């Protein structure tokens, strides 16, 4: 649990840095901070290849109109 806590703390710090860099207009610092966010999210299992194998198709990174959720999404508007 300590590792997860460390990663969440690093993630929150990186997110704050993204915002601070964006407010300063420092694109290089913002890019570095976004990479730090991505590393933390991958370490936490929030990004990257799916870690579960339940046989369901993976619709990650699919536009909703190209998924089984297209009708549902269209009905929202």
C-alpha cells in the first residue's frame, strides 16, 4: 500500500505542475509534467494495456460512434 500511496502523491504533484506550467505558458515544463502524469498513471494501472482478461472486447481509445455505445451516446444530445 505504501507504493500506491507514493504513486498517488507523485501523480497529484505532477497534475499540479501541469496546471502551473500551463498558467506560466511554459510548454516544455508542461510536456515534462504530462509525461510524469502518464508514468504515474501507468504505474497505477490506469493506462496501458488492459490487465484483466474477462473475454470482453476492449473499447479503449475507440470513438463512441464506432462502439456498441453509439446509440446511447447519440440519445444524450
